């Protein structure tokens, strides 16, 4: 029993490691947990620690001593920072400092006092001890640093296969029979975790671009927009991104936009190792007003034919991500069904559920 509790805990931790960067990417802010990348908060938190964070609600009372997560790109704080409040207040702005740093951040010309709306998370603590898992964050750091490596996915699959084989070979037949049914459920959990990991890799390799622009008869400049204003009835071609495949594995890219005024020059393409491609679009100024275009350049690993991915992407690019991520995990999902005992138990359980449902509806 303790063994399976331990395995469950490990799977939960693994899921957090995978889900956290995905949620951070989708929400554009740190969510659930973050991996420490520097030593500015040592020895309390150091590189490789996974630290849990809580969202900061509007009107939250932040006090001196709290460890906060903040960013303000337009004000010069371009990277997410996790430092401690050492002074200031909500009205005039907070003064922050890394525990290992000699001086407060605000002594640097690029760090203004931190306003409340810039703070997106706070680290929960027990006394002065933060909720964290030491050093486990080195795994996502390693994956991130080696994302372009052509051996990343094959190595992960190989390690997983070796672990399963060794586990089976070293067990006695009696123990194998005893644990067979319980282990089949772990296959489902492991397959789900693997699918999440594949989805995370594809999302990390994708780009989510947002740009504002204006359309008017007398166009002017728009703060924070590289396109600015367009004269009604005109068009302008823009470069959204330049991509290069350095991972060694052929990848398929699908480009979608939520703005009917943004015409994509090439909505899908494939890149082999070392190949480059410019993603271009033409903005047609047909409707007056201030617009905000969202363009997703989805990167897909070759688990499905490009035509199938494009068809799914026509319904929803998130559906395309989900199905493509599940496909390589299907063999692991199917493994338990090769065991006749599992099939019998599985069918028996579903029959009981069916009978209960039938009895409810008469």
C-alpha cells in the first residue's frame, strides 16, 4: 500500500512539473508552481527548487516580508521575478530584494517601486519556510535547456521502457500475479502523464502572438503596437516570426488567427532539421476601430499526418494539440487490455455501473 501511495505522490509531482509551465504559458503568468532559475533567494530557495505559489487577488494586503512574483514589461521589469518585500506600501509601491542580494532591486535604474497590479503570485510559507520541493525543478530546467536535442524524446521513451522491463524481470511470479491488477491502473496514470508531457513539449515549441492595431480614415500611432494605425481600405504585410528547426525531428506547424482581417500567407508548413521559415501575414484594414489580433503558431510532433492535424486544427487548435499528444500514449493505455483477467474485471465493473444507471432511470 505504501508503495502505491509513493508512486501516486510521484505521479502528482510529475504532473505538477508538466502542468505548471503549460498553465504559465497559456495564462501568461506563473501558475501553481515555479522553478527557481537563479540564486538570488539562496539559501531559502535556490536554483532547481520547485516553489508553490498562490494567486494574488485584487485588493490583497501585501506586507513586508512576503515573497512575491511580479513582472512589468512596459516599466522595464521584463522577466518574472520572485523577491521579498522589504519596504514601501501599496500606494507608493513596494521595495523588493533577493535574500542573497546586497541591495534592494529599486537601487537599479530598471527597477521602479513594484505596484500591486504587477504582482501575480505570493509564496505561501509556514513561519519563514516556503512551500517547496527542493531540487526537483532541475528536471524541467534540463528539458527546457535540451528542447532542441534530437535525442530528448527517444531517450525519455527508452528510459521509461527500461524501468518497466527491469521492474518486471526482478519480480517473482507470485508477486507479479498479486500486483497485476493494481499495476494496470498505473499504466493509465502513466499514459496520461506521458500525454501531458508530449502536449507540454509541443506547447513550449509553439508561439502565441498578440498584437494591437488601429484602423481609421486618419490613422495615428498606437502605444505598444509595432503596426500602429492603418488607413481604412489599405493593407500591410508583417512578419510574425522566423522559425528554425534545431531539434533534429521533423515538425509540422499550423498557424491560426482569430482576426478575419489578418490573412496568413502560409497557414501550415513542415520543417526538417536546420530548415528555416518566415511566418508572414497581411493585415487588411476593412473595419474601423482598435483591434487586437491573436495568432497561434502551433508546433506539432510527427505523431499524426499533417492533413489530420490540419483538419483537427480547423475545428480547434487545442483539439489538435490534445489528440496529437494522446496518440503516442495510446499503446500504454492499451497494455492492460492484453491481460484477460483485467478485461474480465473491467467488463464486470462496467456492467455493474450500467445496471445502476438502468435502475436509476427505471
